């Protein structure tokens, strides 16, 4: 039986809350290194994120 979209969203929210609380077990973290001279304007144009995110 497949899980519902709502169940997956709730699980993701719980994982995010745990991550914010410092509980990193089972959390996937992706780090991306970007050089200072990288042109991120094309990314900013398509990603609905603020600079703080």
C-alpha cells in the first residue's frame, strides 16, 4: 500500500523540526560549495527563495 502525499509531507515536516532541534539522526544533509565568483543569478531567477534561505 502506498503512503499518501499528506503522510509524506507530515513526515518531512517532523524531520525538519527535529533537524532544527539538533536531532540529526536519519536526516539527509546536502552541502554545496560555491566559489565567490560563481554567478548565482540564473538560480535566483528560478528558485522562489529569499537570500536568507
